[in-house]
């Protein structure tokens, strides 16, 4: 499986963090990707996402504006905006040693 970027736009990077934006139109999916660092995301436009994982697991969740979600390092997945409005979040990867 080819892996893509974790977000739709790279924003910022230091030795400690890397920041991406993820913006998805209705029915648009992210690339399949792996999180090589610990990370969190902050919802910047509310919406519903379907998360599909490499092992076949799927889950759909509604994310409210401002919600902070802690992700799992090593996770391989993609997300699809299943709502009727634009969805977005900012992803912050925490670079560790």
C-alpha cells in the first residue's frame, strides 16, 4: 500500500513539532498514511469522519469545533468526510527521541 501525506497542506516544522492542515470536501478522503510520531488534532470545522484502518476496522464519528483528539503513533489509516459540509482540522505531530 502506498502511503501519502497525513494532511492536505504542510504548515510548519521545528525540531519538536510538525503541523499540517487537513481539509476535506464532502465525500473526499485523505491519503492512506502512517503516523510516525505521537500526534493530536484540533477540529477547525466540525463534521463527521469515517476512519478506515489497515486491518479493516472502520468507525464513524462526529467532531465538534475545537475538539482535541489524541491519535496513536504507528496508526495506518485514512479518513473520509461523510458529512455534507467542508471538514477541517489541524494536526500537530510531536517529534520525540
